């Protein structure tokens, strides 16, 4: 039982018709500002498998279910938008011989996506020590490709690493590309990130 009637039953006070008709607060889902781009890096591989679940029996690490919506700059959701993901593992290593922790998918009829993967580890690369991040490419049909990287909040807990220090030391880190994270619950995080992309060249 929920709502004003339930409140009246529990408290003994009459319910408020005015309160019952008030609309719920609306949280803006899209700013209309394009998601900032970043470098692709040297470890992208084409022809990844089509899949939204990168977890295999051999996968180790702190799991995360990441979801969101792809919008255009007028905040219209974009169905059938291609999203490519690739990342390193819990040791900071990329699979360069196969397609572990690599895959692509297309957004659903509401512009939504869901990625099941792990939180990656920090590592040393050509740009110095990199904070944990997930590489992405996002492209609406016929549009330009957005290449960017998604990062994790300072208070993320994984592998005994100090995410705040790692983020601060990474010169490519962009706080506008930080995943909204909740958890961990039962050893798993839930994350959200909405992309805003340009659809015309």
C-alpha cells in the first residue's frame, strides 16, 4: 500500500487530495551538451563481437552493470545507435590477441543500452599512469563517431586502489565523463551514463 491513502491509514490523518495530485519532480535526463571526446588510444580492435555482456567464466574482477541512453543534441533518444566498448582487466591488461572485455551493441527502441562488465584497473601507458576507464565509440547511423572514455567516481572501491588519487594524476581524466555509481551491493556496482552525440557530419 502506498501514496496518500496509505499514509492516512498508517498515521490516522486524512489524506490530502492536493498532495495526491502533485506531479513528481522531474530530473533532467539530457543537457543537450555533447559528451566530451577523448583519444581512442592504441588498443582499439575492429570486428568485436556483438554483445552487451562481457563477463565470461574466466572473467575476474569487480562487476558492474552499466546502463544509459544515447541522445542527440535536441535530447531525442537514438534507437539503433552503435556503441563499442573495450577495456583492460582487473590487472590492467588488455586482450590484444582476442576479444576479452571487448564488444559492441546497438541501442534499443528507446535509445537505451546495458553493459555487463568489470571495473578495470589502472595501468601505465604512453600517457603516464591511467586511471581506470572504459573506452567507447558511439555512432548514430550515418553520423560522426564520438570517441571517448568513461571514468569512475573518486570513492569507487576496487582492487585496493585509490581512485581519487588515480583520477587526479591522470591528465586525460574528464569529470564530465564520470559514471554515476551506486553500490557495491552483493559485490556488484550499478552504473549509469547517458551519451549525447551529434548525428550529422
